[in-house]
């Protein structure tokens, strides 16, 4: 188990092993999910600049190959 300390300002440092496992770097956004008495820390999805990124109908491998040249 990896542990850390909370400062008087309610701040903590994310340990290197956790940052490495989540591939976190400066400026990344992290997300917290509370499940009972546990908190799940995850790397938040990067914002998409592509306005059509939410359309996953064409996200299959066949479509990727078919439209690779565009």
C-alpha cells in the first residue's frame, strides 16, 4: 500500500508510483470517485478539441481503415 500525508491546508502530494501508473504529468486533471469509505483516483479524460469526438458510431476498426486517408 502506498501512503501519504495531508498538510494543514488539506493538500497532499501524489506519490511517484501513482503518478507513473496513471501517466500523470503537470497540468493533467484528476478525478475522484467516492465509493463507500474509499476514494478512487483516476486520470481524467483530456478535453477533446474535436467537436465530433462524441460520435462513436464510426469508431470501429473498419471505419478507421476506410477513412485513414482523410
